[in-house]
């Protein structure tokens, strides 16, 4: 069974003068362990689609099933808990809590989930080492480069072992070296932990790394290519 | 725990702003606590002075004497009673007095006064009036001379007399006959209560007893000093049981306003602190709203990754409370030092003193604040923090995570 099933998903913003069909009837599903990129021109609806999959926005119509459960029916406070236990998020920026160290940031979600302290410590150190920040665990976000901050964000998203990770343009603010590093880390963790990664991007190098590329335009899927391994 | 850590560190993110808030809270508390301590000190002094000069802690009278100061309505077997009372647990000292209304006359003037006949030795154990005579103004019956009198500075001025001047006291004796005697001024006192000063003069028990023709063993009043004045009503009711024929009153019955003073000060302090904390509360609300506005994205991110509303609310509330507590802590420390210092050296308001003394307060006052007041104020500050955090926290909860994320 697919981890995520998106059925006839539509989002219409009607507060504007002319209603915007940001997502216009998308059907798509993701299996466990996928490493998929969503691409498309600016304004094509990538963020809107990811936000609905992540339970951050309510669809106008259609449904998002996560492990068979329709999350569009959940109340907003139930959705917060759902996100906490099932989804890892990586945003373009402002991912981290500025007053916490790298280690504390990674622990944050596990803390909210009430993990056992020793288990959490082990997991945090392990994951920070695999994103190459084993020596920076006590640094605050403002002491880290943009690329390092994004790696901490990926570590945090992964640490609590969610069902899948959504990353909206995770490399948009990074130079090419950091972009490469981040992608390599994401790829490695995707394999090691068998966690589904779905990310949106403008960046061709990111697209090249993806094993599946979904192109959308005007809120519709125009192509969905699974690369052969 | 983690929320507490975040809340605490968040305070120090904007150091200047937090410092301003902390300074505001601290100065508000210093003002409030110091003023409270000052008022409290004045009230306590007033109470203690009244004990020491006027009432002692418990007084016994013949119930009929209390009605109209009839010379004949005396307490009998005074010496035995004094002995028995001094053995009661909690009693520190005890003395007896004769009391009679009289006309005090000099060449210049006549004035109505209350003459108090005292036993110098035990009187000094119970009352502190003797301390109110400074060395230039004589003493409180140190010499054995007959027919000596101690009067106040205020009365001396009215009667135009000085040390060693003579005053004629005229009164009705035990048998209803008008009688009188001349007394020589040997001491001039001054208390903080000028109306009382003008109406009381002191002579020795034996001198007065002779003039009034009252036999030994009779007296008008027994005054009792306790180790702890708060025990007065308890011990007074014990004494009532021992001497049912006498009227036993504790200080709050003799001078009911004394207990009002303390209650009134409590209320004043309460109102005062509420006003200060209310004003500070508004400042805190304002600051926290700014904080929320600045952290819109961060709060949106936190909600997006799964921090629920309860935790967001708690985090903001904790930050507000901690901020208020830091201010309170600084303010309380400063207040404590100020109150300690001025509690030792005193605050002199002699320019206003005449007005104060006509209503019974001292010119120099010593601020005091009981330790539990600091705890009380800390609790009030926490409550202020909680209340002040509600509105900003609700604002934060209204944020829409997806919108704050989109504007990343
Ligand atoms: N809150 C909103 N109200 C009205 N219109 C909106 C809102 N959010 C997004 N849109 C519109 O919906 C469309 C899709 O936006 P979306 O952010 O999903 O695009 P995107 O593919 O993520 O673009 P980009 O690559 O620039 O991030 C755009 O036309 C946008 O203007
Ligand atoms: Mg976008």
C-alpha cells in the first residue's frame, strides 16, 4: 500500500479578485522509501500541494490519505499531533529554534514525543554524525552556515522516524557545494532509514538526483517520470 | 523542561528590550515595596508607641470606674493581685496606678488634666514614658523628693512653667471633698502624640494617695506588659476568669483603632501594589505582543512541525512569567537593601512633623517589611505574568502555520 495517496486534490484561493486554482485536480501516490522531486515553474502550485500533503492547508476538495487515513478530515488541533508523529518537515529557511543548540533542535520533536532520554541522546548524536555535524552539536543556529543549518533541519525531520519527509525547496538558499552535500546526505539517509523523501525544487542538480520527478504546471501534473535504477 | 529552557533563553534574545521591562518592573516594585514598608513602619511605631506610652497590653479596672472615673470604684488588694498576675505565663511586667481628673493651675492658667499616680520602679518596667524625657529636661522620679510631678512639654508651654516650677492640682478626694496640693515639676516629657501629652500628668502613688485619702491596697488600674502582644486577648480572658469582679481589656479593646491601623495599612498596601502591578501588566502585555509579532515565522514553524497549542501557550506564558520574575527579583533585592538601610537610619520628615504628631505619628520613621510580604509580592507578580501573557498567547495561537511558512 502507498504511504501517501492524493485523490483529485484541488485548492482554490478565492479571497483574491479572480479565484486562483493553485492545485487543480491532482491524483498521485507515493510508496515507502521514495526519493521524489516535484518541479515546475514559479506559481505552479508546488508549495500548495506539499502543504496539503503535510496537513498544513485544507484542500478545497479531494483527499490526502496517509497510510489509508484521510487527513483532510482532521481538526486543526488533531492535525498538529498528526504532523508531530507522522511527518518530518524541512523548509526553505527559519527551520531551527534560534535559542537552541544543534543537538537541542534535533531533539526537539523527540522531546515533544516524550522519548526516553538515553534513546534520544543516542539517536541525536548518531543522526548529527551522519549529517556530518558530529563536531558542532553544541553550536547555535547563528553559529552555523546556511548549509549546516539545513542539515540540522534534515536531521531533526528524520530523527523521530516519521512516515515521510516533506521538503519545500530545501536548497533554495544554498550555494552549489552545500546543495550537493545536503542532497548526498538526504539520499544516504533515504536509503539507510528507508524513509520517504518528497521535495520541491527549481534546481536542475536537485532534479538530477531524484529517482522520481513529478512536473506540475498550473496546478496539474504534466509528467511523472520514474528513473530506472 | 524544554519549554522552560526555551522560554528562559528567549528572554535574553532581545537584551535591551528585556532590560527595559525588567528595569520597569524592578523600579515599580522598589517604589511600591519601599512605600509600603514606610507606611508599615509608621503604623507599627504608632502601635508600639501606644503600648509603651498609653495602654500597655492589658488593663484591669473596677468595671464601675471605667464608666465615669469615680475615685471610689477601686481595685482591692492590689498588691496580692500584682503578685499573682506577675506569675501568669507570658506576663513580663505589671504595675498599678491611681487615676483622677484634676485642675492644674499656675499663676497664669488653669487646665483640666488626668493625674496618674505611679510606682516609679514597676511603672518603668511596664511603660516607656521615662524614655521620653531628655537629659536637659529632668527625670522620671529618680529622686525621692515628695510631691514631684512630671508633665509634658506641651502642657508646660500652655501653663508657662519650667523645671522646678510649682503646679497646684485640685481635685475631689475619696470623701468627695475638694482638696489640692502643690507639686514641683521634676521632669518634662514629649511623645509623638501632642493631644495626649497635654492631658496627662504623672505623680508618685504615695503622694497622690495621701492627698486623696485612699487607703493602701486600693488602686484604679492595673497595667500588664506581655512578652508577646499578640497573646493579649488570650491572656486577658484568662485574667477575666481569675478576677471575675474586674474588667479586663486587651489593647485592641482599649484602643480599637490600633487594630484598624494595621488592617487599614494592609488594605492601602494591597491597593497600592495592585495599581503598580496593573500598570506593569500593561507594559508586559505590550512587550509580549511585540515578541509574538517578531517571531511569527518561528511560531508558525513550531506549529507546523507539531508543537500543539497548549505547548505554544505554555511557552509564551512561561516566558512572560520568567521575565516578570526576573524584574521582581531585581526589585525585591534592591527594596530589601533600601528598607534595611532606612530601617536602621530612619527617615526624617521633621518639616512635616508637627502635622504628623498632632495625629500621633513620629517625625522619624523606620521602614519595615515582614518577610512574608516579599513572598506575597512574588506570587502577585507571577499572577500578573500569567494574566499579562493570556492576550499575547491567544494572538500567537491565531497564527496560521501555513501562512507564516509561506512568507518564509
Ligand atoms: N494564500 C494565497 N492566496 C491567494 N493565492 C495564493 C495563496 N497562496 C498561493 N497562492 C497562489 O497559488 C498559486 C500557487 O502557489 P504556490 O506557492 O503553490 O506555487 P509554487 O509552485 O510553490 O511557486 P514557487 O516556485 O514560486 O514557490 C500561485 O499563483 C499563488 O499566487
Ligand atoms: Mg513554493
